[in-house]
C-alpha cells in the first residue's frame, strides 16, 4: 500500500516484536536493518490483503444494517385502504 503511515511508537514496538520472534524461533539475533527488511517485506505482502479484508467486512456490516433500516422504513408505512 502506498502512503501507509504508522505511528512511530507503534512501529518501533512491532520492530522489537519481530526481533524477539526471530530470536525465539531461530536463536538468531537480528539487527535494526534486518528487522526493517522483514517489516517492509511483510507489510508489502500482507497490508493490502488485510486492508481489503477489513473493507469487505465493513461492507458486509453496512449492508446488513442497511437492510434492517430498509425493513424499518417499510414497517413505518401506514396501509392505504
């Protein structure tokens, strides 16, 4: 995703978590540059998928709420005799 901005403090926390994860999984200590490379790779590969899934989920919620609202509108109608 282009133009994606992240809070610097949140990014630093994620970078620390990546370093910790790699250490726990491999016993390898990675530096700042390697950690940033991992972060950039996964952000590039996953961010758009997660974003699109969030949009899809929000759309489904909106459609459900819109359908309920439409039902409520019809319930307000007074039958014409």
